[in-house]
């Protein structure tokens, strides 16, 4: 929010809130949807373009950049000696369909701004800083979330290469078209010994900070999520068929949707049916098949799994009573993740530096890249108030003052870790030969 002294009164400080918000606006123009709506998914031209922009900003901030083997855009500022383990800072640049412009994106920009400031201050760093702009957190294109962050954690399943998008393109072919070699995906994996931890700033995507009048909060843990593809099979037929002769898959699916809501609500956890396809989807044909999605989340994996068992049993009963059958396939399973006390303390110190010494502790019901990164290193998150708790919607909104506070707090959190860290031994830290998208057209996202 401050004007830079060097660039004249009209030039905004590039790490200030107004610059970060302008960058969010710029990234929002890379979309496959018309009319100002945002949709940007993994391994597309839009992904390539935002990686290139992020790389430019990383370079300005003093980082060396590369695109890893999974298409994540990375940047690194060395510590006091080259090759030290790195503190990862990041979030994602992909979106859901008809998205807002801050989910994930703001966290990447805050991370770059924090490194920019620390680089400019010339402070002696006992570890390296790396920013990662993950290419896939949402799972919009291939139906499997966290593809970017799982690759970094080394937990990608080779079977996922056979996943297909809505046009029948496999993940394998999408990597190739993006200029990446799917057989080298493992090169994106980082080892625990290379890492100091992972910090992520993210909009809250919930109403609690706003309700309490806080700009910033600390995440205690991230809810575990499971997702299922559910298929209800009946018999298609003429809409003149009497009710007692019907096996209407949509009527069964409607009962299942209500069952899911009731069961999750009674158990105090969250469930969403967000996608539904009806076949053959004609006004005068009884639906013969319905495909629906289920996204189920809870603070405790045991509660979530118990509720799924209950839904599964009751769904089968509903279908039996209607002469239908039901099949389910799990498409995502991410256990709940607790944030590390050591890194949470750093986030608390960061928030305290902005004047709030009793920050709120919040459960994240939204999923985040940190869930995957937690398999290789400790994680913690800073939450930023968003208007009305609205997210995954074009109305997503943050206040410039909150972005300014978040950037200050995030920088201070990193500096708190710097202050608390003794000299680290040199380790095999940065990928010694970062994977650049050399087969793609040269962009600032390649090694610089
Ligand atoms: C991602 O935003 C998710 O929570 O699914
Ligand atoms: Mn999201
Ligand atoms: Mn997100």
C-alpha cells in the first residue's frame, strides 16, 4: 500500500497490497472462460502463462527459478551458503471453474513478496527460501486434487497418469503436451532432509475471522477429505410409464443427496454433492443413470470414515427399495493434517508483529497443498479474512489492508524462524539440476 521512494510517486511498492491485488487481477485474465469468469486448470496454456508471470516476479524478488517435473513453478533464494535446506513458501495458481481471484493465488504472491523484502534487506539466512506455485491443487481437470503438491512430496501414484480429463486427454499426454516427460515425474519429489518446513498464506474461505473482527488467523489443522464418484443405475424409459413400473435413477439420486446432507449435518461434519450428470438427460425420458460426486470432510478421519460407512449403507438401502443399483469409486483421500507447533508459533509471532497478540486458531475445512507437503516436512498456515467467507465464487474478496497485514505477518513469520534457527549443515538442498520446461517454448519460467 506504500509508494516506492525510488520509482517516483506514481510507482507502487511491488510488495505492497495494491501491487499484490493488481497481480491477482492480472493473473485472473488467464482463463478459459469468457466474460471475465475465471477457470485455469493444470497443464494448459493458461497454466504455462501464469507460471511465466510468477517466474518473472520471482526473478525480480531475487530468486533463481525453474519449473519442476510436475509443472510447479519454483524460485529459490540461497541462504548464507549455497545449498542449504529450504523453507518452502507457497500455494497454488490453478482454480475451480468460475473461481474467485484470490484462492491460492494470493498465497503465492504473498510468498514472493516476503522473499522480495527479505532479499532486499540483505539479512543473513540460515536456510534457503523457496517459493512454490503449485500447478494443481483443486483437481479440476483430472478429478484428483493436489497433483502438483503430491508430486513435490513424492507421493504421486503412477496409475494417475491414466486419469482422463473431460475431453478424454490422459494426464500422461497432458504432461507431454506441456513439455514435460511423465516418466520423470519423480524428479519433482523433495526429500525431508532438503526442507526446513512449509508455510502457506491463504484466504480463510470461511466466515470466522470476519465474524470475530480479525484480519488474520492461524490454522490449527486441515480437515481430512474423501471424494467419491457415485453412479446410480436404473432403467431409462418413456415418461408415460406408470410410477410402479419405473426405476428412476434421478429420483433415487435425489434421495441420496438428501440422505448425505442429513447424515453429515447430524454428525457435525461437512458433505457436498457438487456435480451431477443425468443420462440420457431428456425431458420425456425417465433417467436411467445418474453420476454424482460426494466430497466429505471432517477434522477427524475416524468421524469422516464412520459417516461414509453410514452413507454407503443407507444409500444401498434406498437403491434396493427402488429397484436401483449403486456403485461407488473413491477419487480422493487426504487425511486430516495438524499444523506443526514450531511453525504455528512462527505464524503467531508474525501476526503478533502486526499488533494482534491473541490471534484466532482455526480449523481449515478447505483443502490445501500443505496436506500433501506434510508428507515430507512440517507445515503451517496463515489465514486471511475474506468477505462473507465466500470462496470458489467470483465474489471472493479481500481487503487491501488485510493483504498488507498478511504480507507483513508472513514476512515476520519467516524472520521468526530465521531468528530461531541455528546454523544448518549444508545438505543436498535445491534440486542440483532443476527440471526446466526446456521442451516448451522458452519462458521466464525456465531456469534463470
Ligand atoms: C480446495 O479448495 C478444496 O478445499 O477442495
Ligand atoms: Mn480452492
Ligand atoms: Mn486454495
